[in-house]
């Protein structure tokens, strides 16, 4: 049997969302999803990769969907005939439509005139419907739009595969039973906010994964960027979409310097000559475009902060007062988010000294079980000359950390404490 796994994986990542969006509009989510998955399994048996894999996937999945609906329709008719006294009443209330009766032509290319883009946007917004929990929104987006397998998503988020599979099944059932429409709401604001938050969560999980022994999951980082690019194409002119994409590209530009083997390398110690200048320029262009619309938002503000880091030639050149000011703006935008307050305290400590940062830390609540709060308190205590307080905070941070690279970093910092005594 030929090994087509790489080609099929690429097909799943790049085209599943398009094909599923088209078929869901016609057959419903359950039938469309099953049909696409069946087609991907069949693709593993390709003797030769088709010239147009996307059109192949659409054609085969559509045929699978038609076959299933026909079978179900035939079974329904046979069951109805077994109770003739109920048949007339049933037919009065219901009619079975055969999707295969249409003379619709199969498009030669998935992204031609048959595909407007609205279908893809509808699917993205369906995955991020407010009736679904945030974890479910993330899973559905990766599974239905991103083309990741259930096993891949489960591994990324430290969940048993069966648990993740059940979560997806329940979500699809909820969409069906509640009659959640595959539609674009008149007011996109809240739905776009949810979509961008989901993409940001996917990116963050890849950027510093809870489950990766290497510290990062570059596949999730790339998937989040790809999905954000898709969102920008579907929502042209949205400044927050551009802000998020810029933020992701600034972070992606530093990827090759963030780890030395399994060791986490902090920003101030990274080799800036190895940062990806082309990605940074792309991010700069996106941020300029977003800010020019004069519609500020939290992702644009975070991108502004990231730009200060990305464009500083050395760590000493970083404009910490400007970053602290941007965090003050972001704090107001996010309703006083304690994580933003933590980052602001770090920026203030770099601009005004560790004591100023520690004073701000003392006023933050809600982060008692967040390892970075304690790691920050430890580092600021060391800079302020209080090694005993630093030791206690480092120990608490190490207890709470789940990422292997961060655990190793904290172990090293704890081992270095005698140097400060």
C-alpha cells in the first residue's frame, strides 16, 4: 500500500474546512463531517496523488454524503410502510428530500466561483457559537476547520482521546438538537471576539504547551496562524484580526531562539540576530494597517507591546516605559485582567525598579495558583535583594508549573539561589 500519509495530512489541514463548509450547508454537520472523514480515509489508498486533491476530496465526500442520505431516506420509507396506518399522517408533516436529485455540478476547484467564502466563515462562527463552552469551541475549530485529528487535539491539550472525542460528539449533537444555524449573524462583534479568543488560545497552547516535553508545539502555532490568515481573508478590514495576526507573527519570529535544546531561553538572553526579520516586517505592516483604522482593541494593543520587543536591537534598548503604558491601556480594555496586571507589574519593574513592581504584585488577586505569578515574584524579590522571599516564591512556582521546559528553568533558578545569599 502506498504511503500517502503526508499528502493526506496536508489535504486535511488545507482543504477540510472548505469542503466541510460547503457540504454542511447542504447536508448538515453530522453527515458532512462523517463524509469528509470517510473520504480522507479513502485517500490513504491513492495509487497516485490526484492533480487536484481538493476537488477529489469534495467529490468523494459529496458522494458519501449523498449515499448516506439516500440510505437513511430508504430506511425511513421502509419503516413507514411497516405501519401503513401512520404513513399518511407522517407524510403530512414530513417530506424526505433526496440531495442527489439535484443536477448540481461538482466544482473543478474548491475555491472557484462555487465557493464564496461565506460558507467557511459560517463554519468558523458555528464552531465558536456562544452556546458552546470555550474548550469545546477550541476543539471544534481545530477538528472541523483546522483538519487536525481527534488524537492530535487530545495530545495537545493533555486529554484522553476518548474524552476529546466525546466532547466533539456532544457539541455536534447540541448544534443539531438546538437547531443552531449555519449562518452569519447581523452583528458579528461578539462572535468575532469569540473566534479570535479561540485562535489566540490555540496559538498560546502551541507557543508554550502544557504537554510538550520540548516546550512548544510548532504545529499548533502554525495552525493558529493559518486559521488567523483565513479569518483575515473572510473578514477583510477587521483591525483586531490584523492585530492578532501581527501578534502571532511577532512571536513566531522568535521561535528558533526560545529554546536551547530542552532549555527555555528568556527573552533578554535570546540571540536577536536569529529572529526572523521578514516575519517581523510582515507583522509591522499588519499592525500599521490595523492602527490606521483608529479602532483600538486588545489584540492590537498586545501587538504594539510585542513590536517594542521585536524591534529593540538589544534587551537594553527595550522601551519599558512605553510597554508599561501600553499595559495600562490593555488593563482598562480587559476589565482589570489579573494576568495583564501581572505583565504590567513586570514592565513597571523594568522601568522603575523591582520595588515598584513588587508593590503592584501585592495588589493583584486571583493568581494564587498561576505559576508565572510566583516566578515573577521570585525574580523581582531577587532583584530587590530578598533571596529568602525569592526561594519561597520559586518553590511555589515550581510546584504549579506543568510545562517541562519551564520546570527545568525553575529548577536551574532554584539551584542558583546560593549565589544570591
